[in-house]
C-alpha cells in the first residue's frame, strides 16, 4: 500500500481558502449549530473517489464565495456517524478510507474534520452513494460534483469488469 498524499493547502490562511478540483468545504453546522453531517458530503466522496481524489473539510462556511472557519462544537458523534455510513453498503458502495484518512484538526482554536478521499483504482469504480450506481455515481469537474450519466457509469463498470444489474435501473429517470 502506498503512503497517502495529502494535497498541500493552508487552512489557516482564511483569505485564500477556496474550493477546487481536490478540495470541498462543508459547514456541517446542523440546525442547532452543534454539528451534523451534510448530505452533499457523500456526493463529494463519490466524486473524489471516481476522479483525482481530494479533501473534504467539515466546519467551513461559504458565503458569496468567501470562506470562514466556523468549526464543529463536538466532532465525536459526527466521526462515529461517518464510519457507520461508510461501512453500510446500503449507503455507500465501498468504504475506501483508512482510519488515518479521517482526522479532527484544530485551526484558530476551532475543530474541523478533514477527510482525505483517495482516487480509487479503476477496478473499484464506480464508487457511488446508495444502492444504485446509476443514480448515485458522481465525478469532480473543477470545484463541482457532477452526477455521472448512465453512459459514464456503464463505461466505468466496463473498465472495472463489473456487469451492472440492469434491473436496478428500471424506473429511473434518464
């Protein structure tokens, strides 16, 4: 197994924080401000895994293109939930993370969760959210998570040598 490579960027340089092809920020504040996993986080997980890999940083707020470090009051329940979801094949097709890929970090006296998502080998693709690869596969384009088309999912599956169950696609919108 090769050592993990973490993209280099300075989280504490607030003026220069920006999303990119390999960095995604999520607030993860929840309604009460004490922390909740954002739903869109799993789309980013799929997108990073299916493209170049990247970092998901929880606890950073975006407002009109400006980012601020808000932090997460109590990250422990969120960390536990991350591992529960990753290990549930009904929620995520494959857990590709090692324990060292999910970290609590502290910047400006605020706690954040940093998730390193490696790019997966072509034989594991597609990595998708839920149980249906056609509706749950994403890839990264610039700083956006894009839903993969039916053709893109089938192409990834062909390259991986996986025969998709076409019955899972019945009733899905094209």
